[in-house]
C-alpha cells in the first residue's frame, strides 16, 4: 500500500463558503499531483518511461510559462 496523504484546508476567514473551501482543496491536490501519483503507482512503470513522461510534462509546463511571459512582454 502507498503512504497516506494528508491535505488539510482551513477556512481563511469565518464565513468562507464551502464551495470556496472545496475549490481551494481541489487546486491544492492538483498542484501537488496527488491523484496523478496514485494512478502512476497503480502499475509498475520502467524508470526510462517515467523519466520520459516527467521530461515531457516539465517541457509542457515551461512552454506554458514562456508563452505567458512573452504575452506580457509584448504588451
């Protein structure tokens, strides 16, 4: 079995809506790639395949960042 994951979200202020809490929780889980990691661990994957996927994911993120920077630089 995999390690348990603890993600805790506390209300920022007293009257914060449940919808806002759920949205923040979803963003945090997505940012930390918790669900992706669980799916990856479901079956064995060779190290070379893992590295290739991670490289591809990082490249996609970097392209997105560069695209955003270029957009702001052109304005």
